[in-house]
C-alpha cells in the first residue's frame, strides 16, 4: 500500500489520524503520520487491516436495508471499535444515495 492509498482509505473510513493509530495499528500518531508522509513504508498488517475495513464498508453499503442503526459514538457501537468509523462512513454513503433512507439512531 502506498502512503497516498493509506491517506485516502483513512479519510474514506472517517478515521482521524489519532483513531487510526489507536484502533488500526496500535501505534503512535507519529508513526501513522510518517506512513502517510511516505517517510516510512506502510506495514503489511496495517495495509491488510485497512483493506479489510474498506471491504466491510462496501459490504454494508450493499446489504443494509431501511432501519439500519447509526451509532453516534464509539461507546454505543456494539461491535469491535475499529469498525465504528467505517460503519459511519457506510451509513453516510447510503444516505447520500437515498435521502429517504430510514436510520435508527443509537
């Protein structure tokens, strides 16, 4: 994964640098910033996790029906915390395609 791909996926998945460092790579913000700046190679495990999260997002967009739950906070999210922001990103994409989509807010 290139540094630019890492940055694009992080933004697509709604992660801040701090959240990505904490939840995806379990490293410091500084390490993440170095990867995005191209100063260091993106580790394979981080690249794999980002692609996994992007696939999760796409899957949600494809399968979610009316009544999907929009979780407003990481604390309210019922699953692994690293999936919360990608879930929000998917819900935003669904809404952008259908302004009448009905969400349950939690």
